[in-house]
C-alpha cells in the first residue's frame, strides 16, 4: 500500500469521508510532510521505520489545512471525549479536554496538533549530520 492509500485509510478510520476532490490536497500534504522529514533527518528517502509517522503527520497537515480553509466539521463521526486525555511526545504535551473544560472545536484542534508534531524522538533516531 502506498502512502496516499495509507493516509486515506487513516482518515477514514477517524470518520472523515475522503472525497475525490481531496486528492490534490492529500498529495500536497504528503509531499510537504515527506520533505520536512527528509530535511530534518538529512536523508534522501523515507526509511520504512518512518513510514507510519509520515502517514500520521500527513493526516495532521491535511486536517489542519482542511479545517483552516473549509471550517466544516471534519470528524463528525468521532467523539473526541473518548480519546486519551493527554499525549506526551518528547518535550511536547497535548492535552485533550474532557467534560466541559474544552469546546469540541478546541478538542479537534488539539487532536490535529498531536498528529502534526508527533514522533520527534523517532525522527532523532534517523537524523544524520549534514556537512
């Protein structure tokens, strides 16, 4: 399965209905994510060990752009109340609200942010020194 298919499957697992008109934005999000990972690690191709991190970050980039440009309820089929209340990746902590302390919109923003920044420790394992 290629990255585009994995990103589509991941989005569908969250209740997002992938439409044919999303293909351009998805391809751009994947390309942007791949380039950011390659630049950060100073490598020429995405290794197998970073494949799923690339998928999740591309999902985050796509949802971030889609939310900023459309304003639609992207994940209407998913209750963010049921997800983990806190995720810690390295020095980044994302906390989802439960109950009344965060609006649904704020919970969605936190959910998207978690996907956009995840895996820094994982990336450091693949980082090469640039001369």
